[in-house]
C-alpha cells in the first residue's frame, strides 16, 4: 500500500494533496502543484502545485507519496480559469496595439487579421469601500526598480482581439538578457529583505523549530521494514531498513551524500515483489526529470544500468521480479534539466529487464495518434495484485482517464507491444485500480458519483452494463483514497467537512466493519499491502506534528501508537484551531480553519496569514507546520486557511464550481475570507498577507489585481500568471481541464478577465489605490510552472509602478537558483526561503518579532 505524505507549501502546514495507495498516485504530479516543498512533517516530499505539472488530476487531483518503495514524487500543477463576467476597465499591461506587426503577430482565429478589433483592457472591478482604508500605513518612499526592455511590436491576435506581449523575450531562460533580468531583480529584493531587523532572530528560531525528528510510516517489503527519517535539519530524508519493527535501523539510501548542496532528491520508488531489488528515481535541482537506478537490497550495491530522460512516470514491477514498467518521453533535443520550456508530448510505456541497458527496453504501449495523452501513476501502468493483469490508464489533461488492460499471462516473455482491451472509452470520470479477486477488479471512480464510490469491473466481461457498485457514494463525504490489507479488508479514507475519517470495510461485500478513532485532523500517511496482515497510518493536525499508528489484524482489534513525533519547546495547549463557515459573494458557505493563540483579542489588530489554493480538485486539510506556528508565536499572528471552490473538499461539484467559466468563484471565495476576518475583528486589511503557490500563486495575483485594497502584503509563489500562453510550455497543456485554453473563444473570454499578467492595474488613477507589498517567487529549474510567468508579471507590475506616484509598497521578485517547483527542495533552502518570506512580511507591514 502506499505511504501518503502531506505536502505543505513552505512548511505552512497546509496539506495540499493526499495519496492513496502504493504505486498509485494521481495525476497530481502534472498539475501546477499547489505547493510542494519539503515540509517538516513529510519525510519525503512529494511535489506539488501546479505542476502540478498536471497531466491529469487523479480522481481527486492529488499528488501522492505512495508507500516506501512505492512512492511517487509529484508536483501539482494547478490552474485556474476563473471567469465570471465582470467588466474591467484599465489595467492590463499587454493590451492593445494600434497596429499589428506582421513579423511578430500570431493569429488565434480564423478571421482575417485585418478585421481584428483593438482590445481595451479591463479595468479593475469595483472596490468595496467597507474594506478600503485610505489611512493605512504606507512606505515613506517609492522604490527604484530595474529598467526592463519592452518590445511593443509583439502582438498576438485572439479571436479578433489584439493582445500585446512586450516581455515575450523573458520566455527564453537561456538568453543573456533574461539572466541579467533575474540578477537585477534579486539585486533589489535581497537588500530589502536583509534590512529586516529581525532576520537573524527569525532564521535562528525557524531553524530551531525545524530541528525535530520526522518519520514516515514503516512499509514492509519482503521480510524487512523500510521507513524514511530526517533527524531534523538534513537536506533530504534518509531511507532506513530494519529486520523487524524493534530491530536496529540501518541506513539503506542517503540522498544527502549524492550532492554537496542537497539538491538531489529521491522521487519515484518501488520494491520488487520479493523485496530484493529497489528501483528509485533521483531528481536534480527540483526538476521533474528523473533518472532511475536499481539497488540490490541484500548487498546494497547498484545495478549498472541507469534509466534516463524520464518524466511523470511511476514504477510497477512484474510479479516475477524480472523488471519494471515505466513511462518516458521520446529523445528530446536540447536541455532536459528543468530549465527548458519545450512542451512534453508522446508519452510511451516501456518494460525494463533488470540488469540490462536502457537501449534494450521494450516499448509496450503507445498512442501515436494522441501526442498529448499521458500514462503515469496509477493511470500509467500498474500490475494487478495477482500479477496477471497490467492496468493502463491514459489522460489528456488533469481530469478523467480512459482505462485499458492487458492479460500478461498471454505474454510469458515481454518482447513487444501488448494487446490492450479497452474498458473505459470516454473521458468522463476518474478510474483508479484498488485490488482484484480473480478477474473481478475494484476501482474508485467519480463517474456518476461526484463524491466517488467503489465499483467492481469483471475483466472477463468489462462492458459497463456489467459493472456493479461495491461501496456506494456517500451523500456528503468524499471517498478520498482506498487501500487493501489482510486479504479482504478495504481501508477507506473519507473527507468529512475537510477532516479525515478512516474506516475498515469488507472487500467482498463493501460493508462497513468499523470506523477508526481520529481527532480533528488528517491522515497523511498509510502503508500496507493486500497480502500483509498489518498496516500503519500517520495522523497530523494543525497542532499535532505526527502520530503513527500500527494495526496488526492478527493481534488486536484496535490500533496502537507506534511512534509519536515531538517538537522541542512546542506546547500545543497554548494554541487553538477552529473551523468557521462564511458566506461567499454568491451566498455559498465556505469552510475555513483559523489557528491562533488561545485568548486571542478580536480587536482588529492581529496580523493574518491567509493561505489558499482552489484548483485541480486538491483539498487543503489540516497539517502541521513550524513556519505557521512561528508566525503565530513570535509575530502574534493568526493563520487562516479557507477551503475555497476549485478544490476537492466536497467532491466534483466543489471542483467544478471553481474551474473554467466558474473560476471567478475561487477569487470571490478567497476575497470573502479576508472580508470575514476584517468584519469579525480578527484583523484589518493592511495586516492581512495572502499567500499561495502554483495554482495558488495565480489565486494571489488575481486577487491583488481585483482587490488591492483588501490586503497588506501578497506572496505569490511559482504561479501560473500568463493565462493566454501557459499551455505552450512543458506540461501546461494538461491544465486546460481547469483553466481552459485561449485558442477557444469562450474560454479565452473567461481567461482574459482574470489572467494576472493581462489585468495589472494602472496606478495613475484618481483614487490612487496601490498594490499591497508583493513578493513574487520562482526558481530557475521549475519545469512545472516555468519561471517566465513570474518574470513577465513582475516586469509589468514594476513598469506600471514606475509611471505612478501612488505605488509606495514594494513590488519585488525572488528568483532562486538550482531549485524547481518545490518537490525535493533541500531543508536549508526551505528555511532560507521561509526566512525571506517572513522578513518581507515584517518589513512591509511593520511587524515586530516577539521572543
């Protein structure tokens, strides 16, 4: 089974995705992942936020970290296509041009370009005077930003509308001019952050809090147990092995010795059925590209072969232990180190025989007529528990998948393409293989069940009319993931009002056997296999750093605490977390967690960190994070996490309510959360910092365009910000399921209304409303949400600011080197980045650090 790891952006304690079973991870990896960086609670970090390079969003669009040795590192790519008809009047930077430059224009419509109309960009929506405070503190000086070249001759035509793109040249990461731009941006940002009088205090305390032991659930493979452990400040978690649960733990694989700066990370892993061979992927500098190695478990030595140029792949061993199925893209010209921007196409499935060179790998599945289809994670290829079937799933974006299978018993020696039988013919639901008894397979699906259910599909008669329901859809709760242990027990994880519920069901009847006791929080890890009689699961909450439970079906009817994580100097009794429900603009009730010190004074003077995501069917459940706790403890802050639409907290309807033409609901929900915090005296607008990553970076950028008066500071990390061109780079085409595509007129009409790059406000208006202090973060090896989004956005923000006397708050960018979308980021870089983010907040809002 899988070890489910929680992914938290910058250790803020927000679980952006969940996993379900071993060797089955969702398409999350391809989305713009909401936030994905190593966190203190995950021993191994699965990647995530957009990037969620999202090839497709697993039944619940989540990225999962599956079991020890059966794990997938993903980044979620998330997108947002919000859209609601609003009229905007000014502001978008790249807007209309009086004439078209034939040498640079690109036609996006069948109409004659000569008839293209000039497009006057939207003006910001009407601002609510109730939340605009003209007297809010402002910086005493405007900032001097680097002069950035504009090329106003670059004009694209979308459906007869001309759109300028003056910073198109920033899309080339290898250009000397782009590299100079990056250096200049960091040269103005770094001094500002370094001026923070409390920087050393913040860094020292953050390092102190981060320095606690973190563990994953143990996973049994063969006769041994494996688990990940981080002693506290190690850049990467270390994989340990022990012969029994009370035996001595020995280092099995330590990625920290593979690079000096800790930027080589373990990604996808899988043990052979007999537990004697370990296949593991390594990524460098946060890139989605990996190299797969093979280790002899008994000797500790690596096999000679290395599989290269692999991206968005899982690993599934054939039950004879001879080799693995994996997927890869064709040979690619140019760089494949995470700094390239070329789109990924023609994903193919291969079989690798152990102890042979990659050149001899066998192509077993391809779809040459569908270059955008991807096979990965559980949808890629998974050998059934019995070993007879290869389950193959394909997806073209971040929603829904087709389903095929091959009978491996008909091919004793894999030497060519496998004969596939198609089971699902339309992209109209998620189908995730769970287990099987003979030809009868159990799948988790949301087809005709928005909150998911379990169905039986008999592969001897796979037609839909023969499908039967095993566990019906729950009316309110979302069936989030499923494992199978002890031969006939299903472990089902539900999400009930954003909180975890864990149940044991009968595999044959689907009947509920028992509900396991849980506090308010989240199950972030799970391990167990069908043939095993024991399982482990890990529970966390905002105030619980981690409790790992062991359930042995042969010895007890109740789980026992196996390991409890503690943080030195952390007293949970000082804090409290509450869940409230507030009304969004259209009256929809939105849940929100609020975490603070006990006895908080509701006088409107508390700094607030408001974190959101809202996309790709991801659910933000409670999770532990030391950065968040430090903000509460030492900056007297309040952390608020609204579960806005676009996520998966309430199933398909919640997701659909925040995608495509409904994307504006996501921004409205987030802005309504800030309004609730102000109206209920938690804070006031100039003390609210909003933060989001990947798809959440889009959320933050769109909200400061629409309601700059509502926030004091904004942290937009690795965001999808050019909504007209995102689909042209790396895995961006997969995100059209959430965002739509500018090639489609109806979807273009929605995208252009909120695309952050195209709705940057003019600042020389009579009301003189300025942007909040804004920090845009990206990384040079982010091949999920490529850096060009952030670079073009900050260039346009600063261009408008230079022409205005109103903008006094800083508008900066922090561009990291040797880092990617977030997955596998070394602890040292995470602490450094969190330090800078907190210092930016302190500097821009005049906060004090209280020891």
